[in-house]
C-alpha cells in the first residue's frame, strides 16, 4: 500500500488483527493508528477501493502505486 512501510503495516495489523480488517477499516479507524494520518488513510482507502492498473498515479491525493 502507498505510504505504508513495515512499521506502519505492523501497527495496522496489531490494531486490526488481519489484512482483511485493515482493508475494511474506514478513514476514522485508520487514523486511530499511530503514524496513520489523514493523507495515509486516504491513500489506503483509495488503494483498496480503486480498480486500476498496477501502476497508477493519483496526483490529486498524492498517491503513487
């Protein structure tokens, strides 16, 4: 996921318990995790909601995947 490294991923999994739970979490829930701010939460949500090719630039949200 964009803007999520190993440390943030570990915190997300700690908080939610599974990748599926992270994917289902909303912006507000994601932002409760230390190191996940509004921009990162938006990028996570965009990643799991967007049906796009593997390499997409979403400049409006500052996400590059």
